[in-house]
C-alpha cells in the first residue's frame, strides 16, 4: 500500500526536487504544491497520510494551514522539513509514520 505524502513549500525549484525524491520510492506517492490553496484542494481530494511543510512558510501561515488541515482530517500527521539529504527526508518520514 502506498503512503500519500503532501509537500507544501514556497520555492518552486525545491518543490520539483521534493516531488522527484518522494516519488522515487514505490511505497510513497508524493504530491507537491507551492500554495496553501493548492494544498487544501489536494488534501480534500486525496487520502493524504502525511503533510510535510517546507521552507518559506512563515509562522502565521503555518498555524492557519495546520488549523485548516486538522479541521478536515484531525488525525493527519504534519511535520516540518526544511532540507537536508534524501536520507534525512526518509528518516523524518519513517519516524512520523
């Protein structure tokens, strides 16, 4: 069974890299977006198991986004990911799951 991971970041270039990294593993389905609006639409349509918050999201936006996502699916795991190698990413995801 695939784990669906929603990555939300503000930098389009990093978002492309995250999409490649998340979808490189057959057990993961990565969906990567750059805006909160896109994130909410995806979150409502897909069975998301984990949300990764990337760099560029200020504290106010993060709190609003967390509140909105948790209102839709209260048990969703939301973690921050601000970079690092693919090994760090894998470790963060596996720890969260």
